[in-house]
């Protein structure tokens, strides 16, 4: 049986540890905070990030990255902007890394697989991405997700290890497509939250999701993704989920912006990370360099940077020239 470790004890990392321990197999979960480690090991709960979920006693939390050295594979669930530094501290070289962060690295414009390849060049890499709210996954509610891996044999082993009656991985070899869907949808979810907060109605949200998917597709194809991946769980599926619920941190951030709050105020005291706020300017710049038009992403960036008001962002999108769909 493949021994799994999880790097990152936030809501999603804890939920994945719960999935991995679902058959009673022991799972090592690296966490940042002492209080989280104590809570998981003593009381089998993560009250700070995933309150209300009873965790498997097979999950052992640690604050020492060295404790992950005996694992056969690692689910890496740290925020995208911290992935490089965390991987640099891992005492492993060729252990498979299953990347679960959704974003693009600031300063380099690199996808998470590219960051991992630089930080751990000898480690096989997979991507786990899709429509997944952590509290639903941890509670065992039905979930389907994309597992992308270039090595079909390794991908099958990982899929068999993490599959549960309520957690169904679908295999792919399109790592770029799986990554891009997860990164872009976070930015588009902010736009949909803005529409909600500004009271623009359901028609506007549907338009943002569909036109946002067009932006995701243009960008993904330009980076070598496959259309069927972008139209699947890790692309369109994740986009629909994240753009439709206040359980999404990015949607909630956008909703606050739409209600008139500033980005700095909304981000100042958040314990959890709204990845879209950090991905947006990087995605905009990378898209511009590639000659890919992403007007919704551009609008979100301008709003986050305080360059436009909500009404100005909306007016700019609505005033775009008419064109064929």
C-alpha cells in the first residue's frame, strides 16, 4: 500500500488527509501551527481550518518536514506562492509529488508543475485539481476530480490509493490543462462574486462564467492544454462550482468588492488564502505577453489594484465591441 503524506494543514490539506486515511491507512500531515498539530493529534479535529469534521485517528500531524521522508508520495497542498520554499525544505529528492495548489507563481509566471520541476527536478509530478469544497470532501460527500500524471502507471497507483466511494479521480496525462483550469477559475470567481455583491443578477453570473470559460480556453490552448481537459472537471467543472457559492474564498472576496469594500481591507485579516487575488496580476501579465485577450481578468486586476470602481469595471466589460461568439 502506498504510504501518503500531506504537505499543508489548511482546510484542503486536512480534507485530503481524511480521504487518504479513509481505508484506515496511516497518513502523515505536515502543518504549520502548533495548535493545529495538537488539535489533530489529541482531539482528531482541525478546529482552526475545518471545524465540525471528525478526523480519522489514522492521521498524524507533525510540524517537522523530516517526518515525511518515509512517504511513498506526497500530496502538496501549500498555497501557490509558498510552493517553492516549502519544496526546498523537503528532505526528499525523487518522491512523487501530487500538486494540489492552484495558481501561477508571482515573479516568474511559472505554473506549479514548473516550480516543482525546478525545486525537485528528480521527483515525478502529478496534479490533482477539480470542483472540490474541502468541507464536503472531508464529510464524504460525492466528489469527482482530475488526477493528471504523465506516468500512466504511477497515475493509476495514486488513483487507486485515494479513490473512495465518495471520491472519484479521473485520470489524465494533461498536466498543463489541469493546472490552468484551477488557476484561471480563481480569478473568474472573483468577477462572479463582484456581480453577486453588486446585485447584477443571475444572467450576469451566467455570462461571466461562459465568457470566462472562453478566456480560460484561449489561455489554456496557447499554453498547450487540451480542450477536453479545460472542458472537464479541472476546468469548467471547477469554474462552475467556484463561481456559484460563498463557500468559495475567491467568490466571497469578489462579493465584498462588489459590496463596496476595498481589496486591502478584505485581504488584511484573512487566515485562509484567496489564491485568485495573487494569481490575477500574474495571469494578466503572462496572457499579455502571449497575446491572449482576457478582458474579465484585466477587469479583476484593475479592481483589485484600486484603479477602477466596481461600476467602471462593469461598464468597461459591457462597452466592449460587439463580436461573434
